[in-house]
């Protein structure tokens, strides 16, 4: 019988003495779900409501397979959480969600618990991790598709019904670029904040937004799936690399933690995401690059299919490709991504990526 105590309030740690070289100060950490059994294995993550739900989800899965261990969740603010007034790609991209947390994974800092692992939205994880860090596991993926959320002021059911000049809120270049291919009549504006904040902005009577686009998995995780007006999928909208999946980052060479998290690794998800991340790495793409993907894996035949599209920011130029291959190992999945990247380059993808000038997007 698992012996653990769910606490109904937050535990705070003081960080007044904390100062990292070249690392912004972190917000006061919150500690959740403290267990009293065994040596604690600390699960770190961001402080947003969605991030805490994701961290708790991983902690619960770990408790189920390791009932004698404690997995307290520790949530902290990152630079990406603190800067809400400009698109992420314009001031640092994915590292904004990971840098401070990785520092606490690798170092002991006065006033903070050292983390044993970090739970990320996999789409927010750079494909190249810092020295000393490794991707330890990827649990089973949720729905990777994007979702259209129409303002409560309107009755539109899908993108085809939106009038000319309708404003779509999204800070994702990938989403903007793909939608401009089919819907050149739409206008796109950046929108930042938590899921709840973005939905509130969309519903505000004075809002410029007719609708916003969010990841379906995030909405479903925080019980907001009722706000999904329509699900978006290829060929009109391919999803982001790693979208819908969680990545568990650990210290490289930490065999104990590696063994613990391996029990919740989901091979079909890991193979699909590994191929997607390999493709992005081979194309030298980041979160600001309009690369959309769609993957499938057949567990019986071991066939992995990877489909991808690279689109210019204005939506006028695009390159599409797909590849299928039998995969046995994660390294095989890497090769699938590399091979598709080569195919896309042969069709002109690199010239599209090279032409992107982040400073001139808006």
C-alpha cells in the first residue's frame, strides 16, 4: 500500500541569496505533492498551471511504478514566463523555458532544492541540450494537433467560415506560415500568456482577435477541451515537432534517475518524436522555424512514417516530403529524420529557411 500524503498548500523556499552567473534570478519555487516515504526524487518544472499539471502527471506515473519512492514536484518561474510582451522567437526562443531549470538540475544552489529531473513540453526543448543534460524519457503522447478556439462572441465553426480580415492570435511562425498558404485573407497577431490568459484575451469584448490557435494537448490537460472549436491537421496544418509529448530531462550519466524514468518511457511516442527532433536538428531549425510534421508508428511492422512541410513565412513557398522506414532502435529513428531532411533540402527547403529574417516578420 503506497504511503503518501497529499499536501493542500504550497511550501516556499527563500531565494534571497541566490545569484547565478549569467542566469536570471528565479522566482520563489513552489513545492507540490510532498511525499514522506523514501528519499525524495525531485521533479522540476515551470510554474504555469499547465506546466504544474504536466509535472504532476509525470510524478504520478513514476509513483505508480516506484511506489516506495517520493516524487515531490517543484515549480519555478523561468525567463520565458517573466517576459510576456513580445514573441519568444524575438528574444531567445526555446532556451527561455529551460535554461534556469537546467542550472538547478546540474548545480546545487543555496535556497533551492537541486532537481533530479525536469518535465518539459517536448516542443519547447531545444534539439541540442546543454553539456551534462540528456533526454531521459518521453511518456505516451497526447493529441499532437493544433486547435482553433473561436472567441465566445462569434459562432464560427472552422477557419473556412472566418471573414476576410479576421484576426488570428498566435505567436507561432509555423502556424502563421502554414495558414497563410490556404487563408491569405486572415490577419495574424502575436498573443502570449498562459492558456487561460490567452483565452481571456480572445473573449474580451474589446479584443482584436476573432480566434486563437493553441495546442490541443495543453487544453485537454487543463480541462479546457470544451473551448476547442475545431481540430487542425495536415495537409493544412502539420503540428510542431514534439507537440503533445512531454520530455523528461535528466543529468547525463545519472544511472539511477535514468533507470527510474525509463519505466515510463513510451517507445512508440519516443520513436516518433526522436525522428521529428532529428529532422529539425538536421535542418538546423528552432522554435522560430516554420517546420510542421506528422508521424505514425506501427508497433507490429515497426514501420515509422514521417511527413514534414517547410513553409516560407508569407506562406507563398513550401516544400513537402515523406518517408517510411522500419525502425528497431532510437538511432534508426534518428536516421529517418536525417534522410527526410536531405530530401527536403533537395527540394529547396534550405533556401526557405535561410531567407527567414526574424526581425522583419512583424
